[in-house]
């Protein structure tokens, strides 16, 4: 009996254990991990100094980076880091600005002495500059390590547009540039009324042949979006037709050359009808004319009595 038990035990040890081991073989990656953990616990693998400190620092950096990204502060952190590294914008060179102040440019771009040149978005800066009233086009260039160059092309003021009680500077195309703030542009022609700003471009061409008339025009007043009334610098109003403007101006020029009509004491000249020119006297001129007519009538009656 004892011999049998011995054989059974040997059978279990020779065949049972390997069979059980073969049924629980770990995959190769896990076997490597288990060997590493066993070696680490048994002390066969030495842990370098400061591994804990470095690991903690890496962990903190990872958590901070995750917080920056999740909070949307990546650009701010990047700008601060590059500024500290010596890329803060310290010099701004502006050219082509006659009516645009450098202070407005700095404020619009958000340049406060700590802005990073590396983090500055050129396309965004250019787009912001074109939003300034006088700026038609803008170019922005980085000059490392701490300088940006801004080149502006400004709009050209063609005239002053009065709409209601407001005054605005306009381009030749009729586009509004900015409200009129001072008397710097007082010499520009004044266009008054609805649609006057869009029709202003035609004035230069229409009056090109009559500079002696245009030189004395104080304001071009648009009437019913169809025609112009000229308000002269001496107070005379010249009513121009919708069609045949060139012929009307030629007639006005001839009347002024022959009869100095634009220098007389009259209120208005109506040229809207081709076959008729109507002149309205000022109240003072009418009173003088009435007095002259009455004096002449009395003189005629007296002459008739003496006969």
C-alpha cells in the first residue's frame, strides 16, 4: 500500500503540476511585467536617486499642462513664456500714417510692452488695422527679436458730406471715412442731401471744363436724388437741370462773362428750363428796384404835366 501511494505521489508530481502550469501560462507582455515587478520587489533592480522627485515634477507638469489646455490659456502661457525668453515687442515702426495715430495702432494691436513677437498673429493684426477709419490697407512684418514694422495705406478724403446735422468725410467713391471733427478739411467741397455722397464722384468730371464756376461753389446740394443746386460763396443759388448739365453750365459761364451775373445782387438763377433763364433778386435788390421804378414813374408823370 505504501508503495502505491508513493507511485501516486510521483505521478502527481511528474504529470499533474506541469499540466496545471501549462493551463495558466501568461501572455508574453504580462510575463515581462511580472518578472520586472518581482525583480523590483526582490531588490535585484536598483532605483536611481531622485526618481520620486522627478516623477512628482512630471506629474505636476502634466496636470498643469492639462489644466492650461482645458482652460483655454495655451496662448497666454505661450506668450508669457516667449516674452520672458526675450521676444517681447519693444519697438514698433509705423509708416504711411498721416491721419492715424500710433497710439491707436498700439491699442488696437494690444501692444503693452509684454506682448510676444513670436505669439503675434500677423493676419489678425492686419485685419484689425484695416478696421481703423482711415486705413485702406495694412502690412505687418516681424523683425526678430523684438520689433514689428507696420506700413499703412490711408484713404484719401474727397469731400464733406452733410446728412441732416452730421458731417462726414467721404472718398471719391462715396464711402464714408470718418465723422468730421475739425477744420482741417474745410477747403474740401461740401455735398449736401440724400445720395449726395454717391453722386459726388460725377461732380469733378462735370465741372472740369468750368473751373471758374467750381472755384466759387460753397456747397453742392442734391435735390430729389436727381439734380444739383449750387450754393455759391456769395450766397447766390444756381438751380441746374437734371439733363443737359453741360449746356446749362456753358450758359452760366457766358452770362457771367458778359453780364457778371454771379457778382450781382441776386438771390438765385434758375437754369432748369432750356428756353428760359429766371433770375430772382434779393429782397434788398427788389426794394431798390421798386424804388427806382416808382421814381421813374413819377418823373414820367411830371414830364407829361410840363408838356
